[in-house]
């Protein structure tokens, strides 16, 4: 069980590093900002 937790934490760290690098190199925001909400137009598009 402890080994699984260590592996999960390592995976999270690796994914966060990947996201950080992609955001920096591609100059885009990947992570959703806290408190950010989708516009009504986006919601309608998603629901179609």
C-alpha cells in the first residue's frame, strides 16, 4: 500500500512537471484557474 502511494505521488509530480513545461514552452494556460467559470456560450457548445 505504501509503495502504491509513493508511485502515485511520483506520477503526480511527473504530470505537474509536464504541464509546467508545456505551459512555458507553448505559452498557453493548461490548468484551469480556480474560480474560473465557463461562459454560457461554451456550455451550449459542449452540450451539443
